[in-house]
C-alpha cells in the first residue's frame, strides 16, 4: 500500500520538520481549498513552492477549487508531481487532465461521495490517478463513509478489464484500523491525515512502514 500523509493535519508552525517526519512515505498529499468548492480554506501556491525547495517527496496536489483549469500551469510550476482535479468542480475535466499531462505532470481525477464513479469511466484513459473521496471534502478528521469503498472495487475491476494503469487512491477517514479493509476492495494508495500526524514526529516513520506493509 502506498501511503500519502496529508499535510493538512500537520502542525503548520513547523512545516519543514513535519514533512521530514513523514519523508519515508510514498507521496505527500497537499490539500488546496478555495472556500467555494469546499467550505474551508487551506493553503495554496506560495506554500507549495516554498516546501518544494525543502522536500524531494512526490507532491500529490489535491485541488478542491472551482474551475481548476485556471491554475493548472501555476501548480505545475510550483512543484506538483500529481495534480488532481474534481469531476464536480469543472465542466472541462477531460481538458484539465490533458493539460496536466501536457505540463509533464501526472493527472488525477477525484469524485465526491455522492458522485457515481461510472460517471468518470470515459475519462479513465486520461488519468494517472483516481482519488475516491471517502468523506465529504473540506475537513480532516472525519469518519470514513464505508459505502464509498464500493467505488474502489468498481475501479479495480475496470482497471483489470481495460489494462489501464491509473493509481487508485482514497482520501478521508483512513487509518490503521480500517486500512486492511480498504485494501480488500483493491485500494492501492491511502491518504492519511489525522491518523498519522496524531503520532509524535519520531514515531511516524515506524507507523508508515507498518501501513505500507498492508495490502
Ligand atoms: C479532506 C482532505 C483530506 C484530509 C484527510 O477534504 O481531502 O486529504 O486531509 O484527513 P483525514 O485522514 O484526517 O480524514
Ligand atoms: Zn485530500
């Protein structure tokens, strides 16, 4: 299982140390919120370009912003490796995915809990990553909605049928207690915020290694 610690749950007073404490993980998940697509505001371009100078991790940027097509090249320039947009945030998801790839980055598409995953099936050939929201986006520390995992299974089946190679990632309410369960649906990567950052910084690497061994 690939583990993607979500910086949203870290202590923003010491971002560099916080990132260092999870640097053995596979991806660093960066939640960008605009206060419109979701009812919360987090951080954006200046923070990402600034931490890019201090970290070699793969940056998994999750854009919870309306009309993300307005900012794709800026997030690419800021140092994103994966850029994920929401199906519900734009009329032009296909165009977004193509643009992200043309910028030399990995393209991700996310679905909120109430969006049927079948809606994005036609776009899967354009995706390097699919992010299944397992909570309503906007806040860390919520409880996983188990029904959303069915979408992971549908995506895993579709991936087998088509031979496509997108990564299946889930986001929200995932922790050590439900990761094996999520893995049984075919999950390949798990975003983890509060479940990871609640450990003291010196304990996190050991936890990540345990979680990576699951699935
Ligand atoms: C929620 C964010 C998540 C969040 C996950 O909108 O997309 O990435 O940080 O946090 P936990 O793991 O605490 O649910
Ligand atoms: Zn996220």
